[in-house]
């Protein structure tokens, strides 16, 4: 999802490490399975109402950060992250 760890760029390697930890904390916090729900988890409607707002915010922030990180490495967009980023932009009334 975020590619291999950059060897020659310490700043990108640190960014990747922080992003990896955030993705894993998100997965553990909501108990979803990557093979069933994808790397960013299921649609927010599949999460309990009391957690839905926070879950959706975290999920969208991760999607945007993953998209930016992949762009910095000149990797092709990740469909799920790109779709969530565009959906978030549309909801906010702007375009990417």
C-alpha cells in the first residue's frame, strides 16, 4: 500500500514508518481484517454509531496521507485511498 521503505531518503523513511504505525493502530482500534475490509477498513456504516465519526475522520486522514506519500514517491495512486480522498473533497465542496 505504501511501498517499500526508502533506503536513500531518511525523511521519507521516517514518514513511512509513522504512516505504517498509524495504519496499524487504526486497524487494531477498530478490529477489522485487511483481507476482508481492505487496508483502511470497511465503510463507516459498518462501524458502531458511537465510533463512526472518529473512525471516518481517521480513515479519511489516513487516505489523504497515503495519497500524498505515494505521490512523493511517484507511485501510482492506491484506488481505495484516492477514492476516499476524492469523496472527502466532494463532501467539503472542493475538488482535488
